[in-house]
C-alpha cells in the first residue's frame, strides 16, 4: 500500500471519529423538549390536544358579551356557514371589552388555535385545565366587528404557527 493511500485512510478515519464525537456531544447537550411526547409530563398535568382541527371537527358555543341584540345568533350562523359545529348560542352574563375571548380546556387547544385565526390573532385565550369537554366558548366582545375572510384566516394561521400546549399542560402524543 502506498504512503498516499495510508495518509488518505488516516485522514478519513480522523474525520469519521470527529464526526462521531460531534454527534455524541450534540445528543448529550440537546435541550429540546420531547414535543408531542407525554413521557416527560409531570404527574397530574392534563394532556392538551394540540392537533389543528378542520372547521367541521370544531364544536363551539357562541356567546354575546356586548349590548348588541342578536349578535350571537348572527355570528353563530356565520360559523355554521363555515362548517363549524355550533352547539349553543346566547348572551354572556358579563360584558366583554375585548374583541373576543376563547374559553376552552385541554381537549380544545387545537380548536381554539384555529378559532383565534378567525379573529386575526386578536382573541384572548381563557384556558381552564379542569374543563373536560372539547367545546370552545366564543365570547364576542364590544371590540368585535366581523369574522375574518378565508384568505385572512389562512394567512393568520400561517403567522400563528402550530398549536402549543398551554402552561401547566403537556402535548398529547400524536398518532402518525
């Protein structure tokens, strides 16, 4: 074997060892959480469903938190026309100054994320870890004007990114 060949094998061998060392160091120092895996979830924390839903799979209650008569009925019809499952609609006991408030539990995280896009990321979240259903209450406030168009919703969803588990909860494992 020639000297050039031996030298080339030594160099390639050293590069392979260095690559292996870098990979091991990267894996050991990896600080990313295991997103989507409930294995590292503290005991007692609820599992949040962070799957982004299609409108046909989202169940909502529409509540009017303003003094405008018939607002909940009108917006409930708008949501039905957009294929949402409207369970109830009516008046909220308390007036809301915001554009909208989305009330939901761990099973409604992905649904609330989608609904936030219909308010151009201006709806407030009201997460309740003890809530057990997958229905999202949409409380319309005095700042509300109208729902976003389909184009605006798609753009807003792109800006919002993927749903994230709220503080005090862990993302539910995803079925691939």
